[in-house]
C-alpha cells in the first residue's frame, strides 16, 4: 500500500508512439486509478487521450513514473517535463494549477517556472543542454535533440512496411503542395548556410553511396529495369523543364529589350546602334588576328 503515496510526475504513453499525457500528483498510483476509471467510462477531461483510448483500447497504453519529487516541487517539475516533451494528449501546455489562472497570471507563472527551469543543465533523461544538443520550440521551450532522436527512432523502428510507405507518400504529397510557397524560404536558407550544407553533403556522400549500392544489390532484374526506366524518365523531365525554363527566360529577356528600345529616344537608339557596330568590328578584328596567328603557327610547323 505504500506505493500509492509516491509523489512526483507521471506519464501515460501510447505504446510504440511519441504521444504522451503528463501529470503530477501527491499520490501517483491513486491518480492512475482515477485516470483509468474516467477513461473506461469515456468522461476523461483530456479529449485527445480519451479519443485515442477509445480507438486503440486500454492495452495500447502504459502508465509509468517520470520523476519522484517533493510535493513543493510538483508544479515546477510538471511544467519542466511538459516543456521538454510537449505531450500531445494534454489539453493545454501548462501544469494543471497554472491552467486555472487568468491569462496575465498564467503568463507570469509560466515565465517564472521557465526561468527556474533554465537553471537546469540536463534534460529529464540526463542529456546535457549544450549548444549541439539543445533546440528551441516556437514558444521558446528547450528541447533535447538526443531525446527527440531516440523517440523518432523508436517510432520509425516500430513501423511496418505499409506504414513506412504511407508516411513517405504523405511527405511527398506535402512537399508537392508546399514547395512553391516555401521556395523563397528554402533559397534564403541555402544561401545563408552554403558552407554547412557543402560539409554535410560531403559527410553524407559515402553513406548515401553505400545505401544506394545495397539497394541495387538486392534488386531483381525486373526491379532494376524499372528503376533505370524511372531514372530515364526523370532525366528526360529535367531536360524538358530546363528547355522550358530557357524558352521562358528568352521570352522575358526579349520583352524587356523591346521595352527598353521603345523607351529610347532616336538619338539614344542611334548611339546604341553605333556602339554595337563598333563592338562587332572589334570582335571581328580579334577573330582575324587569332586566325592569322594560327595560320602562322601552322605554316611555321610545316617548314620545320
């Protein structure tokens, strides 16, 4: 019975995903019993958690303790874990006591808790918050890159082949829908991070070549032929797009040149025409000089 009076922070996790509910209690095991009772009868206050429970069943969830602490530290610790893990099943991103405050008091309380959390040098899993391992969310919360990498790796490792293919299709569809809107931001990012991108590409190239060779080695002749045909079509599409781009640029340049000519005065037009004629004569003279020098070299070589 002593285990029912553990004070600390707990999590309700959907097994095999990175989806959590985080809470705190002076008696964690009693609080878990309350959660289970409300979820089983369908009246839990966290609607996202309730919907997932209804869809996947009780067996898809597990309850465990994140951190044991004194009762005076419950609020601070709960907010720290919520900032670190961003639990999707919590209705609001604040500790339950903060959620009941007015917006002004809530902002002050959150700022105070985050100022205290900033003094913490390691994430809940024990990874140090250094420059390489720390990321920041949109609202300024610290995120541990190693923890995030581990969570994502677990999710991807638990994927079936169909789930992996469906995720790749979703990513490809999202890219096609947003590539035009995100193109300026991507170009600005590439221009600002050219050295880092070049270094990353060089470091990734051996691994990419190794993975590509492994994929090719496992291909059947039919799969290999289909792969080559797809590459040929892709190269053909690239050439068509490049040609279309050149044609569009030529049309734009011609239109701009015609606009400039139309805006010129007769005197300016005659001056430009004379400059072009002189430039043509200079190019012709240089070409004739090159031809004469080449003829002299050939004639000298023949005499030798």
